[in-house]
C-alpha cells in the first residue's frame, strides 16, 4: 500500500480529531473569557483582597508549564476533589480554559486601563452607577481595544490543545499518533496533521480579523492614529 | 427669601490635596435661572469647586444642597443628584464608541430607564437645541471640538438638570469654535437654564453672568454683578487679573 492511499484511507479518521480539537479550543476560549473578564474588572476596580486574589491566580496559572498543569489536575486536583470521573476531554478543556483565563484577564486589564479616564468621569457625572458605567461605557471600548491582542489567544490555545495528547484526549495529535502506530507511516501523517493545524489557524484568525473590522469605530481603537 | 428659592446652596467648602489647600471656604447660593461665572488664575480651585458640587471630588468640609436636599454625604443617592446636576467638561469626554445621538441617549436608557423610541426622540430634540441634529450619526472622532462640545451640552441637557456646571467649556477650542459653543450657552442662559461656568472668556462673563465670582488662592476674592466688578473703583483684584492678559473685557 503506498503512502498516498494510506493517507486517503485514514484522512477521515484524522479529520474526526478536528472536531475534538475545536471543541477543546472553543470550550477553553469560552471558559477563559467567562473567568478572565470578571478577573480583569476585579483587578482594576476591585478591593485590595480581590486584586491580590486575581494576582495570585494569574501568577499560578502563568507560572507553570501547561503539561505540568495538565498532570496536576488530571492526576491530582480533580481526583482529589472527587471529580476523578471527569473525562480527559473535560479536564483538558478546563485546564486550557483556566490557564487561558489568566492570560485573558491581563489582556482585558490592559485594555480597561487604557480607556481614557474621562469616560468614567463623564458617565458618573450623568448619574450612572459604577457598574453601569463599566458595562455601558468602559467595556464596549475596552473590548474593542482588547480584540487584536485577544485574537492571539486563538492560535495559542489551538496549538496548546495538542498537549491533551498526554492524557489521551482524542484530538488531532492523538489520532495522528494512533495512525502512525497502525501504519508505520510517520512523516506524511504528521505533515498532514500540521497542515490541518495551519488551516485551522488561518481560518480562525481570518474570522477574528473580520470581527475586528466589523466592530471598528471611526477614529477609535487599534485603527485610530 | 426662603431656602426654596435657591436651586443650589454651597456652604463653606474646603478641599485639600495633600498639603495643598485648594478650596478654603467657599459659599454661595444660586437662584433658579441664574448664571454665575467663576473667573480667576489657574490653580485657584475653580474646577475643583465644580467637581465638589456633584461630588466627583469629595470636599473635606462644607455642605451642598440641591433644591433643599443635601447632596453632601448622600451616599448612594449621589447618582440621583448627579442626574439633576449636568456637567460639561473642558475636553468634552464624549463616549468615544457611540455616535452623537447615542451619546445623548445613553443615560436616558441606562439611568432613567426610558424606552428606546422615547430616548431617541429626546436625544434628537436636544441635539436640535445645540444645532447638531444633522450630525446625530457621527462618531466623536468625526466631529470638530466645537461640535463635540455642543453634543456634550446636549448630553447634559437631556437629563433635564436643575443646574449645569461648565468646567472651562471652551478652553480646548480655537476662537471660531469657542464662539459657536458660547452662542449655545448664551441661548441656554436666555432660556432660563441655571448655569455655573468656569471660564476665561471675559466677554461671555460680562454679557451673560448675573454674578461673577473672582476666585484667588482658594477663596472668593471679589464677587458681584459684572458691571460692578469692572467699574466700581472699590473692586480692584479682578480688574488687575484681566488687565494682566487682556486689558479689555472682551467682545
């Protein structure tokens, strides 16, 4: 059997890993967003204990290699919490998400802090509560400022997701290595895998850049001089 | 005259920043429909005074009443008072991500809880007031400074405030744009809006103010009707001050 027909035969199997990889990526990005944004708000506007708590969280999740985090949660923390039944997929997505939250929180923090001070003053002068001002004035601007930096999170998480191979999540790399074990064909399989990653990367960034253009406001944010 | 004739009462306001005593006991009353103008050298606390009135800066001492209700020490009710005390800033502070009309309607929607259609209609009415209706769908970055300031006045007007505080509203504008903003303010004064204005525009002060308060070193050094401060020989400080940079009371 020649390499090409092996590739063609196994390609649908390999592609089934795309769904799992995308599942990991979107779950992790979503979790990172849901945790990261409130953390950023807490770090900018919160009390001292809140700010320290976020600081410790960020320090922890940015301070450890992703593989170490994955093993800690897979073998230790989740079983220790009585969550040993969680699937490898869920654990992988959660760990990627928790780590992403640390990075996202800092992207959003920087963005919130770069919204001009007068915006909050003007909002408060109209009788808005701080929360309303944050929601209606600060965040809509901060999100636009954050978007280019946030777009980085997609390729980061996408490439990091391959680490879930180590706990047996059936994502792209895991399936690729299974095919290699079955067929003894190595480079073509890994090259095909690399190709799929690159295409996913390109497609995602294209969508994000489109989004940047769509929410752009004349004279405001990244496009403004 | 009883308390109710005053929209605003300001009593013995003190404020320090560190060792710097910026306000050293300022008191005045404002009647409905009155325009008071604050003049004086930079750094004498004029802007700080305005910010104390709506509690954007908390005074160290002194009390403020709006329509007989105490604004100072009002806790969370300050958001209620701020709706009734409009503010216009030197640098406009328009919401950069919103078009002119959405700038004006935002607080109507989020603070007043007004419906969309009603808020839009009111916002357009206020923009018409300041001659900016045709620019309703433009973003702040697409407006000249004078246009932006007029939109910010419309934004303050939309809340139907009892008084509007103008904090050097034309200091960031060239003479041409200054004129268009002052024109809007003159019209508001004529229509009976109660206004406190910090400005260096002597022409405006003399033609519009019911009273000028000349501030120096954190106190009101001289106060009175423009004519009196300018022509009564007993008053010298303000004349000296404006003589220093102009020599004439402006247009």
